[in-house]
C-alpha cells in the first residue's frame, strides 16, 4: 500500500531520509516540469528542481498542512525559480533577444534535414518557449500556472497571494501578448523554413 504524503512528511520530520527519497521520486517530474516552464532550458530546470527539493527538505518542519503538500511544494518551486530570475535580472545577463541575434536554432541547419513538417514543429515549440520567456515574470507565472499546470483561478490567487480579479486580468493580458507575439513570429518562421528547402 502506498504511503500518503502526510505520513511521509511526518517520517521526514523525524529524520527519515528514505521517506524524503520517496517524496522526491513521487514529485520530481512535476517539479522539473514547473522549473522548465519558468527557465526554458533543461540544464537550469534540473538545477532549480534540485534546489527546490533541498529547500523543501530544509523547511519541511514549517509545513503545517494548512494546504495540500502539492500546493506548498508548488509555491516552493515557484519561489526558487522567481528568485533565480530576479538574481539574473540584477546581473543583467544576456537577454533573449541578444541570444537570438547570435545564432540559429541548433539542430536545424546541421546534418540531414528532416521533413519540413517536423522542422516546423520543432522550431515552433522553441519559438513558443522563447515568447513565453519574453513575458514579464508576473505574466509568465499566471500563464504557466493556468495553461501549463492547469491550476484554477482560485488556486493561483492563493499561490500568488493576490485577488481573483488580478489573476484574471494578468492572464488575459498575458494571453493577448502571447497571441500577438506568436502570430508575428509564425509567418517569419514558415518563410525561414521554406527558404531552407
């Protein structure tokens, strides 16, 4: 019989490392997915997922069960990612626009060309992720939580500690920005891929 989260958490609070490993195994894919949607690349997502679990282990004693463990975990992961994004903004790292100016999407121009449709699909997925990365932190957060993770408006309001109206207006604005930016890129992308054939 599978041990529920509450029992695992009690065991972890009592110093049981095996219980913590079980908890990590249960949620590592979900945590990684959240981190990837925030960061946009596998390496950062992996590092931050690991950092999130370290933070969970260190602060599990503060988990009181007022909300579900998953809700609490989501907040920890989100905070880890937001902290990293803030840190990078302060360091003025290379912007996504600069990164795009430096080169082409890897894997498209080298080696044998896959069918046009597969190229388009791969490039479009990368375009979507880049446009998502170009949104402000507050807009990206609501889009990821609602459209990727499937949380309700009420849950998002709880996570972000803001009103339902704020969540809805941010989401509406974010979706509008996404739509405009993706439409402007779609025609460019199709033209670029067709020229390569």
